[in-house]
């Protein structure tokens, strides 16, 4: 008797093999998708927790040696409380601001600053640091409130920049041309805290209507994370470029 399978049996076997292959590929695709979803969820949480823990530990390491051991929680508890030094630092800075807001505190602060200003080397460092902190943390400061585009490093290549202030008179006298110059900070990707600072004629800077935070995300992600307000306007059909 002929034991060879007929064409129907061979077709059935091939169909079943193809179905098994599709199911296997589908299962692998689902596992890959689940894994990538887990990475997207856990990655930012892990990095945020690690950075937060590092900052809290750093503050504790700085402040705790200055606190009398009799008031430290670990002197009465069998374990240390993370962040106690940070809480003490926040309370101390708040009280320092409160005390210097009155007449006596301002007088003491001015006396201390006068002593520092008469100290060689230290005076220049203190003045520079004070100006930077006052500018960065000032509620009315205008540093890096605007984002722009400039042609850098060559013509036709556009880079994101943060706009600073107009060139001071002492600097403007040394700049060529009658145009008004403005300071710009060009952040590097993926670390926007580093970059280049230079002056450009204001006419060579194109201001764009996105926030500094959105521009920083754009730089850090190398363009992968687009500004949210621009995406919303694009979905509404606004600000669409004209046809070529």
C-alpha cells in the first residue's frame, strides 16, 4: 500500500507550520513590546530616584557634621533618617533670609560683605558668585527667558540658543558695525549645561515662541522630544509652513 501523504495532507502540514511560525513571531513581538514598555516606565523613575537620593545624601553629608550629635535622629533611633540634613539646611536658609530682611540683619550682612570686599582674591570671587546667584534666582531676572535660532556652525545650519542680554556699553564699543548685539548661549547636546557664549547682531537671531524648558528638552533628546505647544499648534493646523 502506498503510504505517501496526499496533497491535502502536505498542504495541511505546511499551513500548520506557517501558523506556528506566525504565532511564535507574534509572541516574540509582544514580549519585545512589553519589555520596551517596561524600560520606558522604569527608566525615568529609576534615574529620578537615583538623582534624588544622590542629592539628599550629598546635602546630608554636608550639613550633618555641623549639627550637634545630641539632636540627630540616629542618636535616639536605631536607624538614620535620610534627608534630615537637607531639612535642616532648608530651614536654616529660610531663617537666614528672614533675619536679613530686617534692619539688624541687613546691617550685619553689609558689615560682613564689607569685610569680604576688603580681602584680596576673595573679594573678586565673592562679587562674581553673588552676581550670578542674584541673577539666576531673582524673581525679576530676564536671563534665558527667550529661545532663538542662529546659523551655527556654518551658514544654512541652524542651532537652538538661549538669549541673554544686550552687550554692555564697554563690550559694545569693541564690536564691529552699528548693529545692536545680544549675548546668546548655545547649549551642547545632550548636556545643555555646557556650551558656547558669544555675541551676535540682533538681526541675525530669530526668536521662536517656545519656553526655555522645552528648548532644553529638544537639545537633550537631540530633537526626539518636540516642544509640546508646537505639536498642539500643528494638530490644530496652525502655523503650518506654506507650500513650496
